[in-house]
């Protein structure tokens, strides 16, 4: 059974690796909704998210690598958390960048099929809305007199 420090390292590792995977899948799903195929979406998601994933991995490994080299009192605790985070983050990053896209292609739902197909007559019949002009035309502008804060008077454009 691993010690408590290894368990804390595993919880941290699960959080970091799952965050990277969730970001890739979420970005790929949004790309599919935008109209791309599943393969194009996951390829673009991995390309866009590659740098942030590598930065997270590099910062985690560089920050925890010194824990693997310590000696002296308490070294076993530091070594265990350092080894879990350095080794796990390296393996987790490889998994996220190479295995996750393959699993996404095999298991993910094709979100581009969820888009409503709008034909030309439907587009022509869709009501056009202009929110900027309608809100100004319906709103009555008022102001309060300096002596009576409760009273309101309409603003006259001619005076």
C-alpha cells in the first residue's frame, strides 16, 4: 500500500491529467458543433491545446523533479510524492496527446449531426431582429428635477 504522500500525489496527478483531457474533448466538441468532422475537430483541438498541455507538464515536472533527488531526514516522503508526480505527469501527458484522440475518434458522438439543417426557404422566412434600434424606440427617457428626486419629466428634444 502506498504511503499518504504518494496518495496525495496521485490525487494531484489525476486532477491535472483529467483537466488536460477535458479541455481537449470540450474543444473538439465545440469544433464539431461549428461544423467540422470528428477527425478534423480532434486534430484541431490537439493542435490548439498542445502548448498549454506541454506548459503544464513542464511546470509540474520541473517543480517536482527536485523532490526526487533529496536526501536526509524526510527524504522518503519527498521522493514518493516527487516520483508519483514526475513519472505520472510524463506518462499522463503522453496518454493525453496520443491515446485520448484515438479513443475520442472511436467513442465520441458525432456532434455535427446534431446541427439543424437550414434550407434556403427556411433562412428566408426566419425573422430578422435588430435589438439595438428596437430597444431605443420603446424606451421612454426621463430625468428627475433637481429639487424633487421622485418626479420624472420626459425629455423634450425641441427645448
